C-alpha cells in the first residue's frame, strides 16, 4: 500500500498542459505551511474524449515535479476505472479510484448476502459515535436493503482491487472506492455498512467517495440544504473513524469529495468538520483547470477570445452529446444558454464576467459555466489550433490556474 497523506488535492487536467501551474499552487501553499499533496487524476471517460493515453498524465506529473523540484509526495490517479477500463492505467498509476456505481443495485449471491447479514448482525442498533450529537441507527431492514444495493458492487470493487494488485506485483499503490455517481445519496448508516463490505473484501481503501445529499454540479457551487449536508458530513466522518477502529481498515482512511471544485458555500462547513474530527480530506477539483484555460484565452483577447467563442459556437448545436456523459453532475437548461451570436458580440470582459465563478457579479452565468465545463471535447477536436493557443497564452493561463487553486480552493479549505 502506498500511504496517502492527510490532505490531498485532485488536480485533473484534461489537456495535460497545466501540471506546473497546478503544482506551483501547492508549492505556494507548502511555503506557507499548508501540507497538501497533489493527485493528478484523469478518468477513462476524459482520456477517451480528449484522445489521450493514461501514460500522458504520468509524464505530465513527473515533468512538473522535476521542473519545480517538488520533493513531497504526489500521485497519479486512474480515476473512475473498473475491470473493463483499468488495464491501460496499471503501469503508470499509483492511485486507483475503483468506481462501482454502475454495479449498485445488482444482487449478490444468496449465500454471500446471508453471510454478510450474519457476520455484521451486531451492527443492527443504535451507535452513539464520538463527537456526534445524533447517533447513527441501523435497522434490520436498512441492513438488508444496503446488502441488496451494495454487496455485489463492493465484491466487484474487490475483484478490481485484486486484479490491480496481481498486475502491480507488489509495487505499492493507493486505493479509493467511489460510489458518488449513483442516483441517490448514501446515508451515514449505509456508508458504515459499505465500509464493512470493503473491509470484508480485503480492500485497503484509504479514501471513500460517497454520494452526498444535494447537487455537486461541475464547476459551480453546491445546490442543496447546507444544514442537511453538515449533518450528513459530520456523521460520515464519525462513521469513517468508527469503521477504521471496528473493521481494521487503514488508519488514514478519509473522505473524498468528487466534483469538489467551486463548492464555495460548503468549504467553511467541510473545513470546520474536518478539524473537529481530526479527519483527512481528498478534494477532487477536476475540470476547473480546463475552465481557467478557456478564461485565460478569453482574457488574452484577440485570437484567444476568438477561440473561446469558437469553442462555444461549435459546442452549442452539440449540447445533448456533450452533456450526456456528465448528466448526473450538471444541471444545464440548454434553451436558457446565450446564443452563439450573442456570445460572438461579447468583449473579453463580458465573456469573463459570464464565465468567472464570481457569485457577486450580476453577469455571472452558471449555466454558461457548466456548459463550457462539459465542452472540452470541442477544444480537443480543434487539435493544434487549441494546443498552440494554450502555448501562446501560457503566462496568463498559468497564472489563472495557479490562483484558482490557491486562492479559491486551497486557502478556504486548508489554510
Ligand atoms: Zn467522481
């Protein structure tokens, strides 16, 4: 097992150009005493859309680390993989996010179900957990329903884990189990039972990504009830600590917040609860770096702004296709998006006002921002024109990528 530090930041980078800018944000944080390790993550979905191979992310991470002389830990995450997609990631990754959301709701064998219910019968009841005002209660029905929904999926996580471990041949790696892309959120009681299943499978999970209550849409703030989230997150952290003590999971097991970028209203809550429980945290920021690339091009004006507008104009007629792979994590009402003609007339500052995640700006348009978030396929199709523009406007983009991570994400959560 490759041990994860207490705080890690997932820095996805669709076009693998911003590794140094991302690392410079973490380096600046380190200089101020914030201990944070970067995890470069990219899913098979993103590699497929952009047309890159997993090795390119490893190359990017290693090059950034070498260029900046980073001496801390860093990781390369095969994000959201399963048995059908993992093989091309094995060699170049040392962190694996086992995504078994698609396997939930499938029944395990009657024998496995009965064995699970018998082994963990003592979990039925009320658990007054340390630091928690309201105890976590699990009924017999909860237990049976959770077994029906998750046991087969966690057995699948075990199969993926063992497949990787066999191919890794003792080379150490870190494991996350993710069920964040399911239809319904998991309750803290369900999380406890899921962790029991993970332990039974012998998976040395160091992070767990549940689906939380409310909407975690790409690139925009949390949509939901803050008090409900706070209660749930508080209980989730207590449940994780309890599961570590009870099931023998790795002592540094921590929670992972997917689509975690830009959830500004949640950051004070998360920060307070992580401190309260002396817990760890893995925050995946993913595509927010790509949005800074578009914003940087728009900010550069001239040919940069033209490219940003061309991406939007080409994306709009293909909205359905672009949104589809991200449907669970965006809320985009296509008819309310500005027309391509409207955007064509925008100045650099108008484009930025709509795109920048600044909720106090009256022209900020979260629909526009979410839509551009899923439109990176268009930039990939532009090929050298987009790649050359990133190079040409490297300075303005790098500054934006760094400031976005440092000031909007790292400082509010970890400083
Ligand atoms: Zn995710």
